[in-house]
């Protein structure tokens, strides 16, 4: 029994929040086609750890047949935190999740990590801002939407541009800090915005699963990095 462990310490965390939500988007084959979506949220976590959470997520879609222009801005912050670092029970915000940016998750991230270019530390913080832009083209699928009439495998071809940054009191934007690679080597890393651009193909598998193979070219630490490839699972277009 875990409670019989002498090192066991119970952990309590509660939260209250209020949100304003709007959504009039029209969905296509793998992503929204037209309209807008937004969520503005403020909340308070309290217990052994306490902090104020702020979330602003705004998305706009413009359908220019057959293309869709899609843009998103998201800010998420944990403010006025107490004990969040001391107890180490809450993971920091992570910019590299695939619903935030391409190229910093799974094998695409490991390739850069083992090359000594980056670690997860560079992508974590107490506050995070993300901006995304996509040009979406229905490639195969319904005749009235797609270039190729093939209802059995709806796909969207996407050009994407992702930009994001994370920061915290000890890691401010524009600040240099020492980054330790997995081979214990160190280098100076500048906390500037991360940028990735590239192409992806979202595939709708019978309405049960969305796959998104992609190629991405990352820019960070003041320079262009090597091209990476990856695949996202079960993540429709934002």
C-alpha cells in the first residue's frame, strides 16, 4: 500500500475557473474550413500548490475555395505561483507538444536532442505564447471540396508556419543560459522564439483517426537547424 511508504506524502490540488467561449467554425475533412473559435479563461489552482492560470486562445479561418487560410494565437500562463517549484508535482508548460508546434515531439525531437542541439528544458516554462499560420488545401476526398474525388481517403495538404516561446522568472525572453545536452556537454542557448515551417498531410482514416506525417525546418538559438520529419496521431487541425 502506497500509504505504508514512510516517504508517502498526500497531494491535494483544487481549481476554479471561468471561461468565455465562442465557436461558429465550419469543419471540413480534417480541420475547420471557415469561421472562428475562441476561448478566454481565468482560473485559480489552490491546495499544496497555488497559482493563477490565464488562457487566451483565438483562431480564425478564411475559406478561399479551394484553400483555407488559418491563423491561431494562444497564450497560457501560470502566475503568482506558490510552492510549484519546491514540491515539483506539476509539470511546467511544454511548447513542444504537437498541438502547439511541429518538430519538437517524438522522433523529430529526439533527432535534435541526440545531436546536442536542444533539450526539453529549452521548451519549458511558466508562461507560453504560440502563433500558427496554415494554408490548407483539401487534396483528396469529397468532390465539392477536394482536388481529387476520392471519398475513401480524405486528406488535406498543409503549408504551416509555427512560432512559439516560453519563459519563466529564471529564463527570460532573450536571455542566454547554459543548456546541458544528454551527453553531458554544455552550450550557451538563447531563449528566443522557436520557429518551424514545412509541409504536412492530414489523413482522415474512416472518421476514426487523423494521421499527420510532416517535414519541418526548425529555427532556434539564432540559426537554422536540420530538417526533421515526424507523424502526429489523433490530432485534427486546430
